[in-house]
C-alpha cells in the first residue's frame, strides 16, 4: 500500500450511520474469536516518521502486550489498529490492518464498524462524568445507531458490568453519575462500555498506569477473564504486568531518533526468560527505558 492521507474526519456522519437492532445472544465463548494482523505499518505526523514497517500478528483469544520505552510508537500503533490515528491532523500511514483477513481500512468499510469491532480503553479513565453509570455503559450503542428494548438494555448493562468486575459494586446505584466512581471503578466502567458493543478485539493503552495496586490487580483479573471471548492488545510499561497478563509480547524500540520498530516478538515467557536480542534482555531487566 502506498502512503495514504488518512484525514477522513470524525465518525458518525450521515454516510457512516445506520440503525441496527442489538443482537444480544452470543455464540459460545471462544467460537467467534478474531485475529488481528498488522502488515508493514508505517506512520507519520506530517513529515515526521514514527513507525517503520511494523508487522505483527495478534492471535485470536490471546493477550498481546506491547512493551518498550516511551516514544517508540506503541500507542500510535495501537491507535492505528482501530482507525484513531487518522483523527490527528496531518497524520498518515501505510500498510494494512486485517481483522480475520479483512482490511479495516478498505474504502467500503465504515469507520464506526471498524471501531465497534476493535474497541479501545485509554490510559486515563474517560467516562462521561455527568452521565449515569447505566447510560455510560450504553453510550456506544447510541454512537453506532444500535437500538434495543429496555429489557435488552438492562440485561446488557448487567452482563458487561459483571464481565468488567463492577456489577456487585454499583448495581444499587446505576442512576448515579459515572464520574462519582473511584479511578479504578471508572476504568472498569470504561471496559464495560467498550464490551457493550460486542467488540472482537479490545485495545488497552496503559489501562492501569493511573491506578492503585488494588485496582490494578482487579483490572488484570478482568483481562484474564475476558481473554476467552475477546482478543486483547495491551500497551504497558510495567514489565511485571506484561509477564502476568500476556501470552505474546512485542518489544518496540526507536533508537537514536529513528522511527519505532519491533525488535523482537514471541511468547511472553520466552521473551522474558530467553530473549534472542540483547536489547530485549536489557529492557526487560530494567537496564534502560
């Protein structure tokens, strides 16, 4: 693919919307898992190249951790995976992102469809502060034009809050503002909001960096529980966390002003116990970064 100008604007315009009925029943856990395949991804902000020909397969039903020092392109790569990179003025990219073999950047593909299938949880919890916990969970349905009965909405709120490990803590105050929750609870609310639109892949950009140890542990437990039904890609600077939660690991590095690239990729245990590149060994053992 040649270098593309990806300034296509925000989702949700008339050509991008279409009401659909929410199909609540799901196939058995694990039967609809999706793989995500990035092929030769390069990225620019203006004339500044930040990623250089990054290729990475993120296997279905596994947790893939992206590790590396700040400024090596991990978060940019993550945002490319669900078409958020193009919202940045002057941003451009080259390469392909395939969800089960289908290009997420195909001209005929709706942006809202791509982001519904590949959800995102950000570093800082971002619930709508004045919106109730209940309405926060369902916010994605409105953005994607998805209609559902009251009973279906109620069931979906309970289901996704349970999966996010938050239901027991908030079930008696669903009409209270989401912004009144603690930081860890807000992050789990954002996970529930992402799950409500039935994503096949869930991206997490340092989801625990602003949380206390107890909240971090609960988020990590949630990640382990979710991996049976959704493919997860997580950016983390915490090497212990990467070792605990991920099945596969990719080490990004941008050396001496060069664009970010993957130095090494493989099973997490091998990456930590027997890395093939000295730079990987040095990084996972805290010698730089």
